[in-house]
C-alpha cells in the first residue's frame, strides 16, 4: 500500500497547527498512519472475507488507509468518512496511488443513524472521552441493526474492554514523536 503521509511529525504539526486553528480546523491527524488504523488495515487484508463483496464504511478515515485495504480485499463499495474536510483530498490522492475507488462521505455521521452499509471499520477513535462515548453509542446502534463493526485500538485511555478475545493483535511500529514509544500492541475488536 502506498500512502501520502507526513514524513516528519513535528514540522508538519507546527507548520499547520496555527493556521488550522485560525480556520477552526483540527490538526492534521490524516497525515499519519495511526496504530489502530494500521491494525484494522492489516486485519482486513489478512482476512478479506470480513469485507469481500460487501458495502464498507471507513469512519474517521484520516488518510483512507483502512478504506484502501478494504477495497484491495474485495469490498463491493467503500466509503471513507471524516469530519476534517482536508481528509477528502488525502483519501483521493491515496486511493489514486493505490488504484482503488473510494467514495467520499464527509461530515459528522454520528449525528444520525449509520448509513446503509454491511461493515463499519474504524481505527484509533478512543483518544478522547467525549468522542469515545459518542462513537461507542453510534457503533453499538449500528451493530444492533446488524452492521458488522471492527475497531482497532492500541490501548487508548477511553477504549472499551473489548468483552472477549480480540479478532487480531499486532505489534505496530510507531514513533517517539507521535506516540512516545517505538511500538504499540494493537488489537482489533468486533462489536
């Protein structure tokens, strides 16, 4: 998989943070391949039956890495979603670099029931309590409607227990600048 990402963490964060704050935009989370997203992408590629022939949503998609993995694994249709409008450009460039078709679905999807998909994939969404609570409620409702939900998490503070053994577990290489450690044990759970 080829991705357009930041090659240096501190400079891009510093260079964009002040300007983005003036525009009321979030920092460039899309510029990095977070551990939870890497785990979900690896899981989908290792177990294509999770998405093959199905309609898939990558929520809080960032760079679109999980969506690209789903498309490579044979998903019938893949949508990528994020609240950051800059993610649309990142997803488009990364989909083009990987020769896959990804549809963009922008905005805050958590304000309404999940769209008509078969599978929802998410990585690294439990980094803040309020957001984790919103995601858990929304994903729980989607799962209750029969949508399969797979979430990757590297042990963030507000991640749920998981309720059983993980679907997959990976030792993900990270950077000290981004994560404060060089590796994170990252698990993929189903709801």
